[in-house]
C-alpha cells in the first residue's frame, strides 16, 4: 500500500453524492470524513461487530468530526483528549476511548494515516467505588419532572431497568402485547434483544408517543445518544441512570423473594455474578432478616437451646 503523503492529501476526494453514507437517518459528518467512515463501517461489519456497537462508534466519531471541524488526517492527540473528557461519566469516557482507538487504529492499518494519534492515549481506569441504588426520593423527583420525555426516561431506567443506551433507541413499535400484558423489546448490548414486561402506566406512556423513536434527536435525524439520556436523568434526579438500574435490580430481587435468575433475565446479563453485583443489601433487608431470626427463636421453648446431641439444655449467657 502506498505510504501516506506528508501533505495529508490522501482520500480527501469522494464527494458526498458518491458516498455510501451509512446511517442516512442521522446527522452526517463533514464531507471529508464520509469516505473514511464508510470504509470503517464496512470493516467493522466484516469483523462481525454488532450493529449496536457499529452505530455507537459511528456516532462518536461523527460527533468528534463535527466538534473539531477538522478533516480526519489533521486530528492530533490533543483533539482526542479534549473530546474524550466531554462525556459525563467514567464509563462513557471509556466507551468514547474505545471508539476513538478503533477508528484511528483502523485508519493507520488501512494506510489512510501514517500515525495513530490514539495509540499512546493514557488508559482510563475503571471506577471501583461501590454502587448504591438511587434513593426513592430521587426517583420520585424524576417521575414528577416538568418534561414528559425526561419522566419517561426515568421510568424506563427505574421501573424497567434499561441502560441509558437502550433507553436512547426505544421506539414506540417496540411495545408488544400478549395474553399476560404488554412488554418492551429491549435492544441490548451485543445485538441481543430481551423482553421486559411493562407496567400499565409505562406502557400507556410509551404508546401515547408518536410512532418512531421515543426520544428523537432535535435535528430530526435518528434518536438522541446515551450521553443525552444520562444528562437529562442526572438533572432530573441528581442520580446517574445506572443507579436507577441498580434500584430496579434491588427492588426486583426483593419483590420476587430473591429470584436472582429472574432479575438476570430482566437486566440482560450473561453472567449471574454481574447480576449479583447489582443487587444491594439495604439496612431494611438486614433488619428483616434479624426479625425473622427472632420469630424463628420464638417457636422454641423460652430459656432452652438445642444441644449438640439433639436434646435441649438450659440457655446460658
């Protein structure tokens, strides 16, 4: 493959009208990015990435292109650092980093750039703080937000356990009905759909929306992004969407009498261990356990305990 020219003149040329233009229903990047992004999307599909991942990566690089207002061959590491720190959460910054590394790594391998400005970016460490569910006061505050769409976002996170990226791409047509009630087809991670039953209130709220994306982008091109969902829920409740998902997991676990497998299915987790990390033991849970121990003891004779040989003996201190 021919080396990258010093002037950066490679691959500038294909006009918008001749481009494949992936994701035509969304805001498009500047003309100079379209040939690169089209080829990159084709490569990701060849590598069998999920359409959800491809769409998310495409959106992030398109957003980078629009914000920097530079062609792809002029992007430097400082541009990437400024862009990566924009998302509001550590997890979102890590996802943005993955998109940036994927794109510029591909561009170098494809011979479109001689260098990879994302190659030496410092790693973003995972947060190790213990996650706690959103408090009920915060959920209630979000459910009474003045904006109808924000209220709906809060309901989907707190009452159906959806991730923010899943909330962003909900369509009215995703509501289904069977003999037991109405449910939502959730388009989850790894191109895996799952069915989540809906309360009547949530189903009615979704079906009251116009057809198509539940949360369309202001440009009219596609849905909002997960970062927008994050900001709106955070502003309405003071909590992240993920803590609302933790709230759903904990409430579902307690209400089901400890059916962790059911909670796993509702959350769309492959690993049961992941689901267990979402379920939080609250002081109320602990008090209930202690009270049940007391009730168990009251079923025995007062002042006696069970001996090691199966008989009884007087209780001692």
